C-alpha cells in the first residue's frame, strides 16, 4: 500500500530517485515507526510522515517523523553520534542498522527576560533532562558544559555583563515563535539545528520586542538539576545566579535569525 510519505528534493538528491520512489511506493518504508523528533509511534499508512536523512562523515541513516514534528530534510551529524547510536540500538534491539536513528538527549528550554547592567535582554535557559556524555564515552560523567565550552560558550561566574557573541550560532524565530537554536554546519556548510522545538514555542511580546531590539538572544546552559523549570523570571534569575556562583553556567549571545 502506498505510504503517506513526504520525501523532500533535498533528501531525494542524497538517496537517489530509485530509492526515493521505492520509499514512496511503500516497498522500503515502514508502516509503523517511532518519530525521530517526539519519539512517539507513527504510522505512514495513516498519517503524513516525513523522511529524515541523518548524514555523518561516512554513514547515512534514513529515519521517519510525523510531518507535524519535522519536515522532510537532511540533518548533518557527527560520525561518532551516528555510529554510536547505530551500534547501541542495533545491539540492544537486534534491529537493522539502516532503520536506526541517533537518540538525542532531551534539552529543556525556557525563555525569559534577564536584567543585565540595567537593561532587559531576551534569554533562553537550556538544561538537559539527563547527564550528557561525550559521544563514544563510557561511564556516567556529565560533559555538557565542557562540550559547549569547546564550541565557544563562555563559563560565567556572575551575570554582570552580556556574554560575548558566538558567531556561526543563531536563534531561529519565525512569526513570533521560537523554532530552533542553530549551530555551524560541518566544513562550513549550512547551519544545522543544535536544538529544535517539537512544536514552535510561543514567546511573550516583551521577549520578542527585546529580541528585535538587540537582534540577539542570550543563551545560558547548565547541567541537569542546576536550574529546574522556574515559573517566574525572578526565580529563574535566582537559579541562574546560583548556578554561576557554583561554576555550573556557561553562556553566549546568539544572533537572531528571523523575526
């Protein structure tokens, strides 16, 4: 039975017309799948489904997502992320590597206004739900902050000044909604999503106005358990100050992409 499958021109160019046509005809597309974005079950016979191609340096993996979660697209990942995920999932479940998708840690993202040097700045606070290990690492260490520092984020001991701009990264805002945090692509290619909202996140009018005024968004990141989901901006600021004072906060100013 033909699937309700979307294969973008970008994906078709990578996998070739023959494989794309086999997917669309239902020969190689699964009926049921776990969405690579929201991780809940999907059915390509019953609902619109996007074909997502993860590409490492040497390996490519075809995955599937609800069309409402992600459009059909090509996503650049590191070879370590791709191979590690394929090995671990195939080893645990005995599955076929070409059906495997790199599992991403869930990053909690909260928006709020932060007062620095007498001026309000739009901010995103990122905190993972579990410790983040370096790709390929064994053990239970948390490398979230070291990995971000290697990307150019600055360790912050206090929030007394706006952190430096991190060029190549950006925050994607469209029609007043937060869509993604983008990082530089490999080898100078197109930017790729470091974090992407399952559904675009609404931001407040004052937050959007501040983002448009400054044309940048401050991103702060802390290890799991450092900030928590704070219901008010003053409580979020208190948690940020405590994280900074204990050496558990990094930050950068990211240029605004979109409006």
